[in-house]
C-alpha cells in the first residue's frame, strides 16, 4: 500500500520541497502534493485548499508534513487530519521527505518512525577543516588554556 504525502508549508517551501523530491523520485508525482500557505490568505481558505489537495491523492492513507508546529500551516493541517487515515508531522525537512518517499510503501506507523529518524539524522554539524565525522587531532600550537 502506497502512502500519499501532502506537504503544507509557508510559501514557497511546500512546492520547493516537492520539486526537490521529484528531482530524486520523478515517478512519485501522483502521490506527492504540496500546498503553499500564502500570507494574505485566511486560514479558512487555506484549509479549503488543503482539503482539495488531499482529495487529489488517491491513496488509502496520507502523511501530512508541515514546516513548523504552531504556525498556520500546522494549524490548518491539524484540522485536516483524522489521526487514522491521515497523520501529521511538523518540522519537515528534505532528508525527512526523501526518507518518506523511499519507504512510502510501508505502514503509516512505520513510515512515521522513518520520517522522524530521517529528519533528525539529516541535521548535523558539518566540519569545515577536518573530514566530516572525524576527530580533529590536537595541534600543540593551539593554546586552549583557561585563564
């Protein structure tokens, strides 16, 4: 069973994320829909738009992803999902979305766990001078003494 993915985010993030995913998974267009929440549109109009977008997904279950908890996109999504056939995650990022698309055939509960892991694992501090994930060796000329 394939899960539909609905991204609801501040404009233009939802469509930008969708385009990024389609670059990697060009065949996923039918199961990936984006709704950009415009600043001059009421939450009620945004909810109506999101409902239409949800009907475009011809899937038994849908994972709705929003950019940040407490903002209008998430508030709209909370009114949209039923908690059974549609589930909601706030804090979408591209690593999360790519993980979701990779495993979109798994159960909704499993997909949520993979999404959360992908989102967290995709955020990291990247080393500038040393190869990533390698410990920098102590240079005797560095003087990191407390004074």
